[in-house]
C-alpha cells in the first residue's frame, strides 16, 4: 500500500509537536526550530519514493529535520569563523575585540531582542521584573506590593530572566 499525499500531510501534522521538540533540543532555540520545521513542511513534495507506511514517513521527517539542523549549525559555525577571521575574535565573550561600530550594532540588536522579549511576558511577570530591575525593590517588597509570596516572586523573576536570555541568545 502506498501512502497518499493527504496521508503524508496528516502524518506530518500529527508529528509536528515531536519534530519541533526534536529541533528545539538540537538547536537550543525555539524560533530557529520553528523556522526549520517550516522548511521540513516545504520539502514534503520531495518525498520519494512514495512511502508505504506511517513509520516510513515519520523516519523521513526526522531525517530531514536532523539534516536541516546540522546544516543550520554548520552555517552558524561558518558565520562565526568568518567573524573570527575578519574581526580577530577568539571567543563569543571577547566582543571588546570588535571594531566599535560592530560592537555598537551587536549591543543595539541585543537590546532590541531583550525589549521584544519583555513585551512578550505575562503582565504579572513583567511587573515583577520591572519592580526588581527598574525600581530596585527586594523580592520581599515586591511580594508585599503585589500580594503574592516571595517564592512566587522568585519564580516569576527566574522565568522572566530565562525568557529574556533565550531571546537574546537565539539568532
């Protein structure tokens, strides 16, 4: 029995969450993983020969996803190598070696990414972050002001910082 195109697309749709999880783990960036998942979808018409089972479709999907992840990581590595050669950077943390305009551009880009991430936070989490980082209130003061526990303040701060860190680290 040969799978029809509809069956192939339905298998893709059913496998999407697992593929996204797979790509996110490989790339450590949910946004890039989502982009590559879309690329997997665009390659579905290239599936040859026609599979005879759902397992064959799933195996092909994961193989394509894995290959796309490897290609992305290689491309990212090559881009980093070019930066090292061009600007004599020897590690990601040595931005002081960059020419001033490049350093300013990278800083502006990170600030934009962080601000975008902050806008995505749920309202209470954003308020906790604001009270801590802008008004310099202690976790106890924030808890009292918002009528929540210190433990919840700590949790909200950790989630806010984690979200911002991921946003700035993803490309």
